[in-house]
C-alpha cells in the first residue's frame, strides 16, 4: 500500500511540475548567476559592502566561475588573477 501511494505521489508531482521544469531550472540558474555576481563583485570592480563576509565563499565559487563567465558572454575571465580558460 505504501509503495502504491509513493508511486501515485511521484506521478502527481511529475504531472504538475513536469511542464514547468525548464522554468524552474532557468530561475535557479538566474539565482545562481546573481549570487555569483554578488560574491565575485569585488574582484570584478563592483563595490560590495559585504565583501568581508563573501571572501569565505570565493574558494567555492572558483570551481563554477568558468561556466558562469561563459554563460554571461565573456570570452575570457574578467578577473586578472584568475585564468580559468
């Protein structure tokens, strides 16, 4: 009985969320891009009042930096000290 209810629940979730999956992924990607811009803002020359707190996040963001700057339409890395290409 529990397995059937789980299968029904999964099916209904797929039925309702399936058509909007691309929109959800696009919204999540846009949110990640904004977060990346906030964290990397100081390195890009944008004044950031919270730069002290975002310094801790830089090592995590470096792994995703290449994908981000390519998605933003930049051929090369905009940060002088960071060459990922």
